[in-house]
C-alpha cells in the first residue's frame, strides 16, 4: 500500500473518532481500536465511503494486559506497518483513593499508562528504522497542574505521559519520528458522561472554557507535524498552565483545594 497507516486507540468516540476523521481526510489508512466493536465498524464504514481509505477494525480492551498484543496482531495480519500512533484511549475514575478498589486503580493504570507506553515502545523502533513516524499521546492540562482531590491517579498518569513524551521526543526526533503530548482542557466528548460527572462539570464550567474536539485534534496534529513536544490547545489553557508555573506551589494547591470539589467527586 502506498498510503501510510495510523493506529488510533479509543477510536469509537470523542477525540479518537475526531482523530480518525482528520487522518482519513488527509489520506491515511486507519487501524481503529476500542472496546465497542459496533461503533468501530460504523466509523470504519463511514471513512471508507467518504475518503476511499482502508480502515481495519481491531477491537480490544486495554485494561487487559493482552490488549496491546491483540491490536498489533490484527495489524500484522494485514501486513501493514504503523506509521502514526494516536494513544487516545482513556477514562476517569471518580472518587477518593480510599473509596475505590485496587482492582479499579490497577485497571486504570493499565489503560492510562502501561498500554500507551507499551504501544509506543513496540512501534517506535520500526518507525526509527523507516525514518518516519508520528506519535501523539493524549494527555491533559491536569498533568501540567497540581493534583486535586478525587480522580487521584488521573493527574499523575497524565503527567507521566507528558514527561515520557518529552523524553521520547528528544530520543526519536533525530530519526524522523515526531512525538507530542497533547494536553487539552475541557473538551466536548463523552468523557464526563462515561465517568458520571457530566452534571457536576457542566454546572461548574463556563461555556468559553469548553473546546470542540475537532479543534483539539487539529491543534494536536499541527503540533506533531511541527515536531512540538507538548501542545496545550486554547489560549485560556495556555495562560492557566503558564500561570501555575509562576506561583508558589502552596498557592496553587490552595486553589486546587478550593476549586477541585466543583469539578471532581471526592
């Protein structure tokens, strides 16, 4: 095949589906992965019809340690190398740390940290060998700000992905492989519906703070093409994250202590 192949995880909705549509419009073939097979099949059919590209469906649950290998086996069976990796799959786990089970937290870390790192690790070497690759790790402004009560490991997981992306960016850039951590703020997706915080977050967040998914994706794709290590879409979030670096940590934590309960279940 003359077209390059992009693997998108969490492709059944939200930023994953937006990335799939953006890449298909740019002529990339796709490997789409998520748990919801019917949604993947529908999206794949839409993109084949609209853009004339090939779209593989590779359903997997990344909470299962075997999930990554299931995805890569499906792609290998099609005889296609992966040129673009969009590590997008993720979710939030509401509640205080002590009120959740370790099994829940372990599954969360598998999806949010272990699986994306494993995918990047297994795909970056062939990208380096071919001297072309693009990796977007979807992180969050939460990884650039102090932690807040509730969703206890979320900010830490996103911070790890940001730091890992920066390191991999430095390692891979000389070999034609671009790596970017995409750090959006509040975005119009199903994220808050799935974790049960939609009503709380919608009531607490002004409309100007919400970003359209397609705008976030466009910013992220421009950033990885430009070989930018970290991308924070939206002027508001650039100012928030920049300001957080300037104030004493005790002040920033005080703000999170006061504002966090408006958004998070703790």
